[in-house]
C-alpha cells in the first residue's frame, strides 16, 4: 500500500490543507480543498485529470484565490479520497461533486475540468444544468467520437493486470508525452513524479482507471446544443494525447464557447500556462456575472 507521503502525483507544497467529507460520496471519505469565502460571487470547482489529484491546480489556484473562491476535489478513488476496489463509473464522479456542493451549501458553481475532469464537468452541466453556472474546459475529453469497437475491445483487454506493468515499465515516456517541453513548472512536475514513482501507484491507478474506460472514450457531441451556458475552452496546440485538429470541429459547435488555442503548450495548460488559465477563469466569472 502506498503511504500518504509516497504518493508521486501529489504536490505537497500545495497552499491549502486537505479537508475531508464523510457524507459527500457514498464510496467513502472525499478529500477536497476550499480557499475560503473570499470575494462574493459564484465559486469555481476544479476537477483534475484521470488518476491524479487536486494539487495539479497549484499554480492556477495561487493566481486565482485572491479574486475567486476555489474548491478542488480529489475525485473518488484518487488522491487522498477513499480508494475502494470499485468499478468506477462517471456517475460516481458527478454524484460526489453534487454531494460536496450540497454539504457546503453551494447551489450553483462554475466547474473547471482538465482532461477527464473536463468530461466530468460536461456531464455535470448536461445532467444537472441547474447546478452549473459556467464551464472552464482544459484539453477536455468528450469531444472525440471513438469507434464503438475500440471501447468494446478496450473494456475486455485493458485490465489492471495488463495496465499496471506497462505503467511501471513505461512511466517516464508516458509522463513525458503530456507536456510540450520539459520546462518549469511542467518539467519539474514530471521529474518529481518520476523520482517518487513506485509500482504500488501504478496498481492504484490501474484499478481506478480501467473501469472508467467507457466514460473516457464517451463523447457529448450530439448533446452540445444543450450546453447553453458561458464556456471557456483552452487547448494546448502541442497536445499529443487529444490533438486540437481532431476536436476543433466539435468545439466550434459549443453554443456559448470562447476558444483559445495555446501555442507551445501540451496536454497540461494548468502547469504549462497557468497565467492563461487564470485569465480564462476570471473571464468566465465575469460572463457568469453578466459583465
């Protein structure tokens, strides 16, 4: 079992302490941070990518917190949230977010999501539109229509017993593929994860991620007209996992989207271009206020 201080994907100099809810998620304790009431306005909830945790928003949060209340969640099965061996589904993720909003007394929030976190954000906006005031999407899943055969084959073949050994053997090149350049702070993140990586983490990740494959490969393309809310989309032009040219036609169909493509940026704008992400979040807040 990986101990708390051994978790390689966690940034332990994150500015806000872990908080825990025993009621928000039916699968166990949910870990989150809350920057505090701060300025009046609609809070921004930050959702991380597959298998990581809320500290991935460190640089963005430090820029935004003086002007915006922020809440970040270690999604169920990730980070310091409970990690039961459960066949995770997208509904587990959305239910946990709604549960935490209820516990904190927040009726509506802006939802920011990176990669798989963006897919969770989209699902929240589609299934619970009364709770979502706006969307901030960073290199988000949900805009590519994969062949159904891929999902069926993947569901049968991509098991923890296969994925975990591959991650152990290929952790460095896999991590290297998510950034455009090995520069600070993204390069520092990759280096720190590589230094602390242990096989136990690969197994934790595999048990969490494999059941979520259908959700990761699902799309919202046919439901885009329903997303009638302010939306800010950021995309790293050099993303090798979710290439911009593949998703561009679908992004253009978002009814109220402002789309910004970031040059010299890969899959992780929250690390590679946090200033641009913070600016987009503030634009979204202004749009939600009607400015």
